[in-house]
């Protein structure tokens, strides 16, 4: 009986300690998208992305204009061409159209890669600042409220102002 009482007291003590540890955890949140949009580095990356996209778009327009001109030229003389020449010209146009489609696909992939390359250091800088704020504020967890789908979030646990201060964004 004495051993059972000691076991129950020990179990009760463990439950109390576990409960106090759960209660000691502190949770916070930050909207990572909003934070990043406030960072000067993000604005520069956005400008760089627009310029990169514009250069690819300009190149695609040149290719498309050239293709349209060749189609128009072909259509003007199509009826006067013998079958072998007509087939050759059609094949050239099909090949050119395929190259344009390949360029579009490569351009989209290049845009995704460029965006990832530009955003990676910005995300890392934001995460570093968030980690520092979490340690300084004794937070156990900081959630990204832009993707977490919170149904309720108390204003007092929003660490965005502290992270902005850490990053020097006023």
C-alpha cells in the first residue's frame, strides 16, 4: 500500500510538472508575406524580377513577330509554290512554332528559378530576425499567419512589430 501511495504521488508530481511545462510555452505569430513586402530587399528583388520578365517577354515578342511575318509571307505565295517547296515551308513554320513554345516553357522555368534565387536570402534574413525575436521574447513557437489559417489570433502575440524593429524597418 505504501509503495502504491508513493507511486501515485510520483505520478501526480510528474503530471503537475508536465502541465506546468505546457503552460510555460508561449506562442506568437507573424505574417511572413507582409514582413517580406516591407523589406527593402524585397522591393529590389521585385524590380529585378520585373526587368528579367520584361527582357524575356521582349524576346518572345520578337520571335512571335518574326513567326507572324513568315506566316504572312508564306500565305501570299502558298498557291504558287510546288508541293515539295510548300511542304518544306510548312515544316519550317512548324519548327519555328515549336521553338517558340520551347522558349516560352524555358522562360517560365527561368522566371521561377530567378524568383527562388532572389527570395531565398530575403526569407533567410526574415527567419533569422524572427528566431532572434522568438528567443528574446521567450516564444516556444512562432507561426506564419499568412499560411496557417488561424481562426483566432490575439493582437498581443503578433511579433511583426518586434521583427520589423529587429530588421530596422520602421
